[in-house]
C-alpha cells in the first residue's frame, strides 16, 4: 500500500485551523530527485510566490530541512525541536 505523503501535514493544518494561511504544499512528490537537504523545495516555493530569499522566514523541524533552508540564505530560519 502506497503512503500518502500529505496525510500528516493536512491533518496538522486542519487541527491547528490554519488552512486560510496555506496557499499550497510542496511535498517530496513535487521534488523527485531534489529532496532535502537540497534547497530545491524552498527555491520552488520562492519562485511560486515570486519573492526573494531575503524576505523568507523558514520554520523547520529536521536536520536535513534546516540544511536545506540555510542553503537558500533566508532572512530567518527557525528550528523547532520535534520528538
């Protein structure tokens, strides 16, 4: 059985009631061959919004995500410890 990569993020977004703040989700399905720690997922989001990295705030909860985010030189990167 194939796992749907978006089940948990969609659940969390609904649980936190923040759907109105989310325009789109980029998952590993969108980044075949370019997953974290590649900066591709963040660059793809910046391109979609047509914004420069100096205006981005990135929140991450994994080492590979932090490395991915840092390599885009964002205005700020916030690492969140997860269990």
